[in-house]
């Protein structure tokens, strides 16, 4: 079974590399999809959750919905396309009774002549490497986000905040809820520059490597394929010490 679906017509100046690895899990629950056509590039990573069989099926259904939408409507206005991507991928999981209690994360981007748009729900991530600096472009929609908001507002004490941190990775929003209220969607494009590198990834990669290590590996003066392989090998080396999550990522260099 293929967990990476990449369809390109060479119509953009982007260079692309991708990797997917099962890690220490019994099943690969990540899926990734790329479509490049007529000067636009759409890419998405989904990470299934909610039990081994149903988690993998949830991410598969989500990517199938994204693929159908992108192949039919890639020329749509970017915000509308990504809004529909969130809704249709959510419904593809939520309306299947066999997937009750499961779900999937989603982070997707659309690269056009106007710049970069993206959308996300859950804890898959998008990073931008520019000028040697690695910048996270997405939030993690988990309990930590709620705790941080409450602490800043003075609605919980620092002691209560610390006591809740062991639960902080629990997701508050993901595909399959049947009506998303917590998600991120850009309204204006981010201008991209030659040399920019975009990293679209499930949480397996940042779960194994800290931001400094990721930045250093991405900034090496090597072809993008070699940097992708370097990232994967660093994750696998970490896996030799701990049980590793599924890892799937896409690198795009402008």
C-alpha cells in the first residue's frame, strides 16, 4: 500500500522530496498527498488516530476526499479551496459509522503565483525555513493550547497549569468531529522567496527531533533529496532509543 501519493506536471519551480516510515508502530496511519498542476501545488499530510485499524482508515478516507477535491477544483480561489478541504475531509471521516471514535489530523498548503496559503486541524505541522531560521506556521490544537490561553488570561493558577501538563497533548480538534470549530486557515497569502523550504509533517518528526536539529539538517547545503533522507535517518536513529510514532513529511523548496 502506498502512503504517499504524488502527482506532478512540473509546472512550478518547486523541488519536492517526501518520506514515510512506520516507525515502531504496528501500522502506518499517516497519509500524504501532493498534486501539482497548471502552476499550482497542493500538498497535505494526515495522521490517523483512534485505534490501529480505524486510525489508518480515517486518514485514508480524509486523503481520498482531499484528492477528489483537488483534482476537480485546484483552480479555485485559495481560501475557498482550503475551507472546502477542511469540511469535506472532516465529513468523509465523520459520516462513516465504522470510524466512530476515530479521526485524523490535517495540515494542507496551496502554493500559487500569489504566495502560500495553508489550513490545519490537529497537531500535524507546517514549518518555513528562511535565511537559516525555522519558523512554525501552525498551532497544535491540543489541551496545551487551551491551558496556555487560560494561563495568559489569569483564569488558572501556575500550579494548576503545571499539574495539567501531562495531559497537554490530547487533541481538542481533528477531522471526524463532524463540524470543526477549532482550526487554522490563512486568509492572506504569505509571499515566498527563492530558497525558502517548506516542511509539512505529521507529529512523528517533531516528536523525535527538536527544532534546532530539524533546522540544522534542513539548512545543510545539500540537494533536497539528501536533506530529506538525513531527516529520516535522524528520526530512525532516535527510534533506536525509544518507540517511535509513524513519521511522514514533505519538503518543498522554492
